[in-house]
C-alpha cells in the first residue's frame, strides 16, 4: 500500500528539518527574542523557494494559546517581509530557515516584526 500524502509530507519535512539542524552548511543568527537557523540547498522541481519553521518551546510558555500567539506574530511578520529573502535566494536553490523563540515572555507585535526584519536582512546579506 502506498503511503498517504500526509505521511509523505511528514517524511519530507523530517528530512528537511534534519538537513537544517544537522547539516554542515547550516548557520544561525540571533536577535533577541529570536534565533534563526538557516541553510541553503539545491532545489528540486517541486520544492518551494523558501521554507520556514517556527518553534516556541513549551519551557518558555506552558499554555498552548501563548505559544500559538507567538507563532502567529512571527509568521505574520515573515509574510509581510518575505520578499527580502526571495530576492536573495539564487535560482536553483532552496532556502530553509527556522525561527526559534528564546525569550521568556510575550513581546509586542511591532517589536517582533522589527526583529524578524532585522534577522531576515542579516540572513540575506550572508547568502
């Protein structure tokens, strides 16, 4: 029996996450309250040009609603400024990045957006 699409998606995601965190070519940048781990790899025909992951540790926020709020803030800031990275990625390459929340508390959305933009500009310079 062939695996369902959901299982296949999870396998691909796990492989990409292993590449991102375990690969020799991955690097990181920090701008409090975020740390970003990123890597670039050769893209295949069906890969997205940029893929991102947001991680908010349970150690920082015990309640899921608080973790979800932070993830929503980071995703929205990324969505509004993603062209910073799309323009910097070379053709035929795929860019992987993970935003990791390192602060213990909530931050205003304006501050989160400012930090996401700062990190994305620093990452785009390193490409």
